[in-house]
C-alpha cells in the first residue's frame, strides 16, 4: 500500500522549504535530448522561482530551444529527514537590462545579506549586461517530507 499521500508537503511547507534553501537544481533538455542539470541561486517572487545566469550559458541555449525544465530543491541527510519539491516548469527568459539588474540585486541581497546600495545597484547593472533573468512558471508539483513518516517505512 502506497504511503505517498502521507509525505506530500502543503503549500506553506513548500514555501518554507524554498525560503530556507539556497540552491535549486535546474534540469533543461540538452541538444542531444539528455538532461542538463545545473545549480542556481534563486529568489521567490509571488510564489514563482526566479534566477539569473549568463546569457550564453548552455542552460539558456537549452531553454531558448525548449522552455520546459524541471527544478528540484531538497534538504536532509538521513533518509528519515529527506524532504523536497520537484517542479515541472516553463521558463520565460527576461533580457531587459533594468529587469535583469533588479533581479540581480534581489539575489545579491538574499545571498549576501547586503542592502541594495547605489554601489551594489551599479555592480548588478554591470553584471546584468551579460545575464538574463529566468522566470519559472510552475506546471506541476511533486513534494515529499519523510519526517512525516515518524521513522516507520
């Protein structure tokens, strides 16, 4: 008998995991049809994950060809602690310099803890010229939290 229903995370639990985690693994479809997996730092905007990366990166080339991707965020080291969320998404690539710079500022603030000073904003704008913003629109979600099993498998 499947116990899958016991380990599904609520929307609030997924939101907490995404807020606490730092890295999302992004799987795109490479030109050969094989998955291409890469880690990204991200922010959550209105429930959607957003990241930025170099415009000439392989993941961007893959998403230009096919916007379908899968994201995964996971936590835990022991089996009884494993939890995570896997999101089937469509990616939208944003190239507008002001939008990409603003996203870079959000990511810098989240990961560096810095306020968006004029100096940091200028640095993000310089970086944004070489980058794109990635907006991941969720199409399907799967989640798991083995802690809900209470140590029985």
